[in-house]
C-alpha cells in the first residue's frame, strides 16, 4: 500500500484542510515538541529556496527530528546524471519522509508514485505548491475567523504563479469570490478559469490595479513576477513592475482586509506598507512553520495530542 503524500492541494478535501488548520493552531500555541524524535526527514531542493526550505527545517527541528538532504543540486548525484527515480529510491532508504522541490511540473507526483515513504511537494515548476497554500489558508482563517464566502483579490503573475494555482483550488471548498488582476501576458490560465466555472466559483478579471479591485476585498494577495519562469527576458522586463501596492492605496479598503504575499517580494509592495496593520505577509511566512509541522505529522500519522 502506497503511503499518503501531499503532492497537489486537491489531495486534501475540505475536512483535511480544516484538520490541518486545527492542528496548526496547536503548533502555533506550542511549536516545541518531541513528536519527530527518532524520525529522519529528507529535504531535496533541486531549485533554490529560502523561506520554504528554512521553514520546513525549522518545523522539523522544533519537533526534534533529524534532517538530511541538499539545497543545491551541485552537491547531489544529479550532476552525475542520476535519475530522479534513483535519487528518490536511495533517499527513501535513509528517511521517513521526503520534502522535495523540483523545476519540472509533475515531478512530485512521479516521486510519490515510486517512493515507499511519503512525499511533500515543496513546489514543482509553475504547477503546485500545496504547503504554501495551507499556510495561506491558515493565515486567511486566522485573520478573518472564517474561510467562507470571502472575496480574494490576487494580483500579478497569475500565469506562472504556482502558489496562485494551488490557492484557487484550496479555497474552492469555501465559496470564494476571486478578483484576478494581471496584465495580458500574465493572465490566469484558461484551465483555472474552467476549474472555477466547473465549481460555480464567481470571479472577475481586471487589467488595472484599481480601487475597485482593492476596496471590496477581504484578502489582497500580491505576487512577484517571476523572472526565472520567463524564457524571453524582454517579456519579463515589460511586465516586471506593472503593479505596485502603495500604502495610500489601502486607505478606503475594508477594516478586515489583510495583505498577503508568498514572498520574496521585489517591487510589488512598497516598504511603506509594512507598518500598516493590514500588512500580514511576514506573519504569514511565520505561519509556514506551524502548518508544515501539521502536514508532516499528519502524513506520518503522528497524534499531536
């Protein structure tokens, strides 16, 4: 029997999401426990990462687990031509769970099919980033006290943004309304609009980052235009600074509005927004520790209580 993995946010139904949120609250209240004592966690980062890798490692360390792996493929046998399958099979010999980021879409699903231990997808190309979605959803619940019937405005790179794609699917259980704000080159792909249509989810598309798209929303989710996803750098230069959130743009927004961002940011949020109480992106990043603790324990069938 194959172990349970988290590859795509669609691997979680509504009950799964609420269970992870409930467990994440427990870890936020007390993150230092010995639940992973005697467990070894593999971290395979074929792509660069700061927040995701460090928050996973912090989550494991605070649960007294051990970590093996690499953060640079130059230090792995991938440079010798070792296949992904062989890497997964070898690392699974040494670990109880594998956390993997890879540049190829579908790589995490393939890894989960060949691995005898659980796989957590820490990002596969521009496809999915399910633990980012879980920390986003946890942050939304924490700030709004609900997930139901919220208006979510997502701004920037909606074409390549894997956090965006996962968030749309994760929130689909809770009757959201989406505002998609993007230039023509970075509009939300048709398959995600079709997903919304099939789920009867309301959405609107905007070309301009206007007051209309800000003032009637509960969550303003800003994203970076990702240079690494562009094959044509001229196209990147054309859209890289297309939208910037400034502090005065929030003056007529709802009192409950919170600004989220999967980070890192470049110029899409001015630093003058940081002191606004509606800015929540740094706390959002911190929440990654607690939600990833919850996901790891859930996949390893560890009773947090």
